[in-house]
C-alpha cells in the first residue's frame, strides 16, 4: 500500500526519543529485501529488479506507471502489477520507502564499540582492544565455561584457535549435544555472534546491583570511577528496557535508505554520478551474498571467518567510514561519505538543514562605518533595497495605477526606473530591517535598524553599535533580513531597534559606549594644559560670563582648546541646579554644549570608563 500522509498527526508530537531499532522494527518499516548489488540497467536505464533502486521495493520511477508499462495513468492508483510486481502510485514514495538487507551473520554496530564511551565494552566489562579482537574474528571468547570451569576456564576468557580446539577435543562426546542454555554446556564463540549471545544473557538488574556494591566498597578511586561509568550505561538500559535491549546493538538486518536520498544521476557522455552510499551498500550486499554462497558450499572455517570479517568491515564503513583507520576511498583517494558523515558536522543534516535554512528576503554585504547616521539607522545600498523590498514596490506600482500587471511591474523594478526610488523611499518609512553578524552569541547579535538608501554596495553601520555586534570594519560581513508581517515589524520596532538596546543584557552596563577614535577625540577635547616657562597657553586664566562667550572667544582664536579658564555655568549640586563660577577648560565647555542640562556640567578628562559612567 502506498504512503498516505495524515497531516493532523504532525501536531501531536510532544517529544522525539532516539533509541535502538530492533530487527523486527527494521523489517516492519522496510518495503522489501534488497538482494542484488546492481543499481540500474545501463542499456535501458531502468532500475534492476531486487537491486538498490528496485521499483518493486521502493516504488515507481514515473508517476502512476509500473516497471513493465502494463499500467499507466492515475486511474490504476493502488494496483500492484501482476507482471512486474510494482505498485502504481506517485514517484515521491521513493523518498519515503525503505528496504533492508538480511545479513547471513550478525555484525556489531560501529557506534557502540568504537565511540567513547564504549557501550558494548561497558556492559560486558571488556576493554576496546579485547572487544575488537572478538568482533574481527581474532580470538574466541568463553560465553559459558560449563564443565570446563573445573579446569580453570572462566566466563569471558579469551582463547586462541589452538586453545579452543584443544578444549573442544577434550570435551566428553555428550557435551556437544546439550542445549546452549544448559549449565554444563561449554560455549565459546567469536565475532558479533559471540557478542550477541553475551549481551542477550546479561541480567541488567544483577549487573546493576554488583556495580553499585563495587562502587561502594572499592578502595581504589580509579576502579570506583570505572564502576560508576559502567553503572551509568547499565541504568540507561534498565530504565528503557522495553524499547532498548542490549543485544540490539548487534545488527542482523541492515536498513536501506530510500533511493531518492542516495540518487544516481546521468551525466553527459553516458556516465553517471552516484551517491557514495550506493557504493557502500553494494559492498555490503556483495560480501553478504558471497558469504551466503560459501556457507551453502560448506567452505573451510578459515575462509568463512575472513569473509565474515570483511562483512563486518563493510557494514562499519557504511555506518561510519571516517571512524575507521583504513577508510574506503574512491579512485581519487577521497574517503567515501557514510551515513554518519551526512549527519554530523557543520555540513550535516542537523546543522545545515534542520537548525539553519536559507531564507528569502535576505541579503549580505560588507559593512563600512557610517558616522553621520543616527543610532537607529543603517545605510542600505539602493540595489539591495530594491531587491529586498521588491514585492512591496510592485504592490505600490499597481496601487498607484502606474502598471496593470505584476509582470510589467517587475520589469520596471528590474530597469530601476526613477519612479522606483520614490516608491522605495515611501516603502522604507516605518519598515525596519534586521541586521545580523555571525556568530550570533547573544541577543544583541541581531538588531533592527531604519534603513537609509545609499549609493555603493556596502552596508553602512553606526559606529556605536559595533561593540554589541563585535564588529569591526576590516572586511566583516553582515546579513540583512526583512520582517514581513505587521506583528513582526512592530516587534522589530519596539524590542529590537538599536536605540532601544543600549544596555548589555548580561550585566546591565551600557554597551553603546564610544570606543577607539571617538574616545580619543573626546579625551583630546576635554584635556587641560597649563602654561610652562617655555610654552604659553593662550587665554589661560580668563574669566567668562557664559559658555556662549567661551565659544565666541575660541572661534576668534583668543583662547586655546586646552586652556584653563573660569566660567559661570549651570551645574547640578546635591540634586539642585545651581549657576556658579568654576574652573574648567575651553574644550570641556564645548563638549558640555551637547550634554543634556539635567546631567549637569561634566568637568573631567573623559576616558572610556568615565564615558560609560556618564
């Protein structure tokens, strides 16, 4: 039956938990078994039956058309062709339907024995090296010592080939006819099969009790920590025993992802570009089929063991090729991209596609300083603004009756007719943009600004907001985003406007504080200088009636900027405004001309710290 999506089901999820998949679950999700390593027929370009792109398993390549062509058109929807076995349905099911490969022998999942913490190793209490020697068919491990316990053979002992043969030969004849679960039966094995038997025999409650006891009674801190680490893994399995069984870390069935997620695309000249996953799946199928054939013809144990090891390595490469020492490589000596590689890292599925997506109504460019801007403004290049606000301009063109259709309006915008700039100026009023500088480490990494149209290609930024963005003008780039809805615009204006974000949310200190050359200028203007024997300061000691008189005297060159003078000013003393005579410098009088009267007269040399206090 084809997939029917229930759109209502999407809203009822409260959480997603990731767990181990049982072989039954993988088979339940699968639409069929992939038996052959072939992909497509290179003569007909049609998928091979039972291959990695089989239409019978994954669905038709063309909408409502079976493989042999007996059924075409939507009226046959849901029918399974009696000749080729393909269900007549949409081709998009090839993005959803999974297949499976039934393995002849179980293999261990590389995530659970190669990653840290080593889950299988923690459950069995085995170090990674010993675990590897079991998995890759180098040593036998004793699963049940049986009657050999009397000879000093213990549970989880490691045996070489010779030791194993020696023990088997010394066993009584009747021992080999006992059930595996019989306490007297001697059981030893190698490979993932051995691990499967060991893991399925684990009593989690008993193991948890013994580890707790060891953690409480152990004197060595190292052994205590070891027991606690193991206990953590055991407890995780105990708490989720219904959905996660330890033996499911050993794989008996490999799921095959939908073919559309590992495409095979034809190139010019009859060649094909294929996803790396297809090569990795092919290796698994080829080795699995070869092993099946070798078992059927009863090949010697040494050949079988080698083939089993190769199958284990093929599945390892499929799941995580980067974690292996000898990674599978292409002809160009590039490691193939496995399932884990497509999930992890910056370019992986989570960070690239789920956490961050490309959005429309956005732009990016280099930033330059715009000292003549107001704090809440930014300079937006004309061409960028015309493209960002294009739909708004088109609407206005139609509203004003300049054009009748959207198509002709688009042409006018693309031609950049003079009328476009008039409308754009109108559209920009009250429609802020969001500026973002990566990395966005705190909420001030994205702020709203009222755009001003400028010539050129670079975005102009007010120097005072650089601290919040951690931006400088040595080639930094910033992204522009356009809020579209009325509520989004209102939110941007009320909450995100740069002039509303003066304080740092981390500590409440001002963040839009002058820095660098602004501080240097303010320091220079408020600095004082006394006359010396060799150098006289013009106008020193003069008395003025008001700040206006000081400005006139400075403009006429009667006093130096750094001269100490006396002047009558309005100052705040004990919360009261008082007019009194003070000693100050000409520069400080000029500076206080721009300071609000309520602050009082600032009579000190300005540094970055004193500016923040003001």
